[in-house]
């Protein structure tokens, strides 16, 4: 197996080790005492479904396993505020340090700054991380089918909903359709094959057609032109998770703004 073939396995191993330490340091009962536990979450479903919404989920992403360093200087509070002002329907902030270079303060400064839904982009392998996400002020969590059984996916989604958050379930292929459950609010289809990092939007379009009709479909990864987003929208996607295309620019916010202007004009 090449380094690329087992990237998710590597990330999962790292997460299990991290979570074991975090549980010792801050048990769940302490997480539940955090201020954010009392806050009412913004709804991604509402934000994305609003009349004329861009559907863009703009991501703060410093680096990635597929691209290395994307932006080593951007300031999270500035970028996410610009994303909000540009018309993003939601902001996503990666919180993994080892593989994505996130700093502990990235998510906190986004939470302080934003008045739109905020997705915690993390590799969730333990229910502890769901309570942690709530304590951090997440509105939405990501569950990745490829690293969870359908039953764990359902249990985790139930906990998130019980805590007032929404759930974005990420799928990669048809075999993962069995992970969709009644607690899932949005289904993301990753255009990126995590084995070889190739991007294939046609595969995502085919998979999206097999989802329950009323499910909000989110196209994820490798979206780099308004034309591709317009095509995905015509094929039933309502939301578009984009990181690199914005973050690789000197001004991610300005790039996001002109991108959104173009796709909204075409709705
Ligand atoms: O981005 C990667 O290289 C990656 C590798 C392994 C697991 C996950 C990965 N990305 C996480 C994401 O979901 C993306 O950050 C997100 O969809 C935005 O993608 P992009 O617009 O291509 O930056």
C-alpha cells in the first residue's frame, strides 16, 4: 500500500491517539460546562435553502495531504469574515493539526467572528469529539462514512442532533449509501478519491442521483471554476464545499466574493 492509499487509516490512527489524551485532560462533564454548550446553533439547512443562497461552504484550510501548504500566512478571523461578507452560506474550518496544519485558535477565532453556520471539519472517530465540537461552538459536524460503520454513524449523528447541532455525512461511493440515516441533515459527496487524490465530478453526480430526493446534496473538493459549480447545481447539488481554490489566493475573501457573484447570477 502506498502512502497515498492509506491516508485515511493514518489519520484515524492519529485521531484515536489524540482523543485518548484529550479525554484524560478534559472529560466530557467538563466540556459540558463550557459556555458554547448553551448557545443555539445556526442551521446550515436553513442557510443553504434560503432563496438566492449561494450554497458555497467556504473553507479555511492551511494545508492538505494532497496539496501540501496552501496558505501559510492567512489569518482565520479575517478570512472567515470576508467569506461571510462575500455571501457564503456556511464556513468550514479544519481542526486537524498534524495533516492539515490547523492551529488550536483557528476554530475559536472563526466562532467569535461569524454570524453564519460554522462546520467543524474533523475526522470524528469517537463520540467524545462530538461533545468537544459542541464545546468549541460548532453548528455542524462532519461524519465520514469511510471511517465509520453505519451503526456508529447513526449513533454519532443522534448525539450531535441531541446536542442541537446538524450533521453533514460525507460519502465517497455507492457502498456507503447505507450510512445515510434519519439523523443526517446534509449529504456531502467527495469528488476527491482519497486513494489517489484524483477528482471526478461525474462519479459524484451519479452517486447523488441515488440519494433520497429531499436530501440536501453538498459537492465537496476540487471545485475550481464557476462552470463546474453551475454544472453540479444543475445536477441537483445545492451546496459546494470549497477550500483550496480560495485559500491559494492572496485574498481568499475577494476570490470567494467574485466567485459567488458569478454563480449567483446564474441561478
Ligand atoms: O484535501 C485533502 O487532501 C484531503 C486528504 C485526505 C482527507 C481529506 C482531505 N480533504 C478534506 C476535505 O474534505 C477538503 O478540505 C474539502 O472538501 C475542500 O476541498 P478543496 O476545495 O479541494 O480544498
